[in-house]
C-alpha cells in the first residue's frame, strides 16, 4: 500500500511559538491531503483539505490564521500551528489521496504527530 | 448531510471468538464507498476493509468481513478468530467523490480482546 510519513512524530513547544508539521506521500502523488485533529478516545475531526497548488479549504470552526496549511507540491503538505497555546495540544494526523488515479477511493494516513504546548 | 453512527463505544471479545461491530450511515447518494479503519495504540490508522456501494457482494479480507445492507444503510464488521493484536479503536467511514474526497467518520468502537 501507499506510504505517508509525518514529521515530527512528537513535538513539545512553549506557548506563543509556532510549530510546523510535515506530511509527505512517499510513493505516490497526492493531489489532495487532509489534516485531522484527534483527542484521546475520540474520532478524527477534519480540520482542512488541501489541494496541490491552491488554498486550503477549512472546516467550519477551524481558525485559518492559527492553522496555516500549505500544499506546495504533489508529495508535501505542511501544517503550521501559529502562536500555539496549551489548548492546541493534540494529536494531528494527515492523510493523502490521489483524485486523478484510477483507484481514488482510498486515503492513506500518516502516523500522526503529538503536539504538546507548555 | 451524510452521517456515520457507531452505537457501540466499547466491545469485548474472547480470543479466538467472533465479534461484530455495528455501523449505520445516512446518505442520499447511490454511489459511495464505506471503510473500516483500525487504530491500534500506536494511533496509526490502518485500512481494514473497503466496500463499494454498487457491489452487492460483501467484502472480505482474511478474518475480516462486512455485512453491507444498502437499503438499511448498515455496514457491520465481523472479526473472526479474534487475536490479541485486534485490540484497537475501529472507525467506520463513508466517502464519496463529489465532496472532494472527504471521509466522514463514526465515533469509533474500542475493541478489547481477552486472552
């Protein structure tokens, strides 16, 4: 199956600083990438959808200026949490999809990034 | 709007036994896909099985099979010969292309396997 990586897997930062999380599709071209947030024992909450070369589409209630998403290439999307606060501490997961491929129905997930804001 | 409901927050099964996880969904679409994902303690989402709505035959992957009832909008997962490694959160998910590939997840069912 297709492989998606995330970096870093775990990050601790001070309140007020910014943190960048990378999501890479290693063996396929991802026309679309998704960013999720997950709290313990809960389901995945979609934050935004990013398409290569265009602006991300954010879900209702997600602050665009706090969670900056860039999808500059077909293999890389980044999520930057700006001016992070303790309430931003969570598990962030990305997934990737190639909408132009013949089999476009399956998303592949990264291993996730645990963010802790002190 | 499409919704996915998993009504069992927790389930338990004895090793080597069979367990069924329930999932219902709501949609007005006719062509869509349904998935079961497994999330073990490592939190890596792993695709367990997928079902295309236009296919009447239930999908099967080794010990995992589904009971897809399109008219009832039901999509349950059966795990046979349960193993300790099956312990995880299981998420049912719905997808159709015209929403840009967004997956809609259920709330999840935490499965524990007793030795």
